């Protein structure tokens, strides 16, 4: 009917708008909707039309064009909190977090009780790594509506990645009371319980996610893809709770195809896979441990680990401090130091129940062990322990600095040097294989200065803790923090030579003579021999006991 009206009277903007609205939600007709809205704007531009077209462009992920439309809409009519929110979201989805934050604040000036604006503001601060401001924003959203599911979910996820697992679980429980089939909250609740050693509750939650099969033709969620691996790994951890960590080896015990699929986040389709044993009643969950229940010497060990772990925190936009990881890697650093010192007096080490000479890899295994226990969601696996067939196909480690319209704020400082490196490699390639066209290529590359001109697993905390431990074993205390904007792994990848990289990292560390009291700390490997005791110490709250260090 509307199409006939348009054929008879093609200059009536409201008819184009009505036809666009009538099929707006039909994804297959988005091209027609966009065309109709564009025609209506040409005939008679209005704030409403620009907002509608901006929303459609936003759904299509054309964030730059959407931002321009929301801006046009706001220029024609200023008091539009929803248009302002969506303008902010176009910045957020492009990784322009600071710009997004300013626009979300503008939306809140227009509507002070705008829950979605507070939620989005919290999310932007969380992506920046600003825990305090993110918490404040989520809190304001939940004060306006204590049942706001998205705010509960996002706050819970932030708390988990901040290392505050018990608080995170509380948010996920509340989320599931309101929305029992929320897959993200169910997965994260299960993950939180398992990370804390509460395997019965954790695996129960994981099983609920597993039973939520996607409908025919529906894409499986990230949580659904990951949960089967997590449940199997959780069962494995549970069965080894009371086994000394030196007596078992995750890389050798887990089947090769399982590790390969897990690392690549592939659907759980593994031939002849034998499930891990179910929960065994005689193995009890990890119980809460009070800081005061540890001896004074162990308390000092924990506080020292917290301090050392904090030195590894990146002071870079996009990295949220994780207090649980701080403690784990601080303990790893001390254990590496102690292992190396023992080696100089007795070169043997106990691994997988056998005694042999210490090797460089044993140092990394110490750090990997602690990193695995701190967060079971992330597979930390040795590449050379993967099946030979999957290794021959290769493992790619892609880090998107900039992808299309989307900027990765974590790595922005390194974009200029990496862009220069890519240009240099292109010239080397053409010099060898296309010498005649070299001058043309060189001329073209001189004009490449921004991303639109040329589009070109967390190992760093493990490596840095080993480096710190080795230096401490040699009698040097690390006092310095990683400088603002710097990333250990990116420095390694972008520095011209190993010597220069070594000098750079040493300059960060501000090395001094190691105080003698470090030698009197209890042995980490003996104090926390079991998976159970490792989880216990990571769960223990030391916030009111350890001295704050700048």
C-alpha cells in the first residue's frame, strides 16, 4: 500500500518514513529501510529521521556514519538523551573510550536518572581500567533500579576480573534470581565458584549452561562454547586438589585434542574423548581461610607477594588491576627466586614426582602454575606440548591494534612504531621481489600515516614474574613499576635487539640491593604445596593487614 502511495506521490517524506518504520525490524530489508530514510531526509530533514537512520547504521555496525547522524539529530533538537547515549555508544564501539565517557556524561545532564547512561558510563570506565569510577557508575545505575540486570552482570564481570570473586558471585546470583536463563551470569557464577575452589556449586552452574543448547540455526554463545572445556578442567582440578602440584602435569595429563580445541575455542567435538572423573565426595571443597590463621612469617610472605605483584601492573589505559593475579604472580616471583637460590647450592629440582636438574623451563612452569590457578577461565598451555598435527597447522597470535573503525586503546602507543616496521618490511619485500616497482611503492608508503591508509595469549605477566624472580635471586630488589603506557610483551616484540630490550626493562625496575629479610621468607613451594592451599591463599583477604606501599 505504502509503495503504491510512493509511486503516485514520490515527494512526500512521511510516506518514506512510514514504510521504513513498517519493516524496520526486518534485517533482510535494511537496505530498503536505509534508502527510504535517506530519501525522507533529502526531502525534509528532521531530528527524528536522523535519529532513526543513525540507529539503523548503528545496528549495521557502521559507527562513524551513525555518529554523524546522531550529531545531526542533536543539532536539530538538543534535548534528546537517547540520541546522546547512542552517539556515545558509537565512540565506545570504536574504542574511543574517553570521547564516549564525555558524551555519556552529556546524556546524564539531559536526563539525570538515565540508567542506561550510567551503565554505559560504567562499562566505558571498566574498559579504560578505571575500577573506582566504573564501580561508582554501576552503583548509581543500581540505586535507580536495583533489578537492572545488565548493570549487575557488568559489575559482576568487572569484580571477577578485579580479583574480587566473592563479591562477583553475589552479583551473578542476584542476576540469576531476576533472569534464571541468563547464560553469561550462569557461566560467570560457575567460573567464580570454581576459581575459589567451590567445585560443587561451580560445576552445577556449568552444567546448566551446557544444557542450554542453541536453537537450530542459532549461533552458539561464547559461554556455551567454553563451558564444556571449563567443566572438564574443573573436574580435573577437583580430582587433584589434595595432590602436591609437583606430582602432576596439566600439559601431559590433558588429552592433546582437548587442549588444541580449548586453546582455539572450537566446538567440543573430540573423538574418543574420555571424560574426567566426576566429583568425588571424599574430596571436600576449599574452605575460606582467615588471614590471621597463617603464621606471622606466612603473613609477611603474602604481603610481600601482594607488593611484588602490584609492580607488574600495567599503567596503561585498558588494563584493569586484578588483585588476585597480583598475589599469584608475586608468589610466583618469590618461588622463582627461592628455586634459583636452592639450585646454586643443590642443582636438583622435583618435578612430576621425579628429581632432576633444574632447567630454564622449570622457572616458567612455576609462574604458569600460579597463573593457571588464579583464573581457570584462561588456558595457559605450553605450545610444544600440543599435538604435532595442530602445531604444523600453526597457532596465530593476532593482536588487532586497529581493525576497521575500531581502535584497541591498550596498544595505541605502539601503533606508530609498528606502522613504521610494517612499511619497512614492505620496502624490503619489494626490493627483493619487485625492484622495478620499488620507487612507486616507496612513494605510496610516504603517504601512509594513519590507519585508514594502511590496515595492517597473555604471556607477559608470566615472563615478567620470572625475570623479577631471577633478578631477586641474584641479590637485586625490584622497586620500580612498569612505566605509564608501556607493555612488557610489546616492548619485547618492537625493540630492535635483545640487549636493548634488556636495558629498557632494567631501567624500569629501579634495581637496588635485596634486603636480607627476603632470605628468611618461608619457602613458597612448601607452604603452598597443594592445589588446595594455593587456592586458599589466593582467596584470603589481606586488605586490612598488609601495609599499603606507593
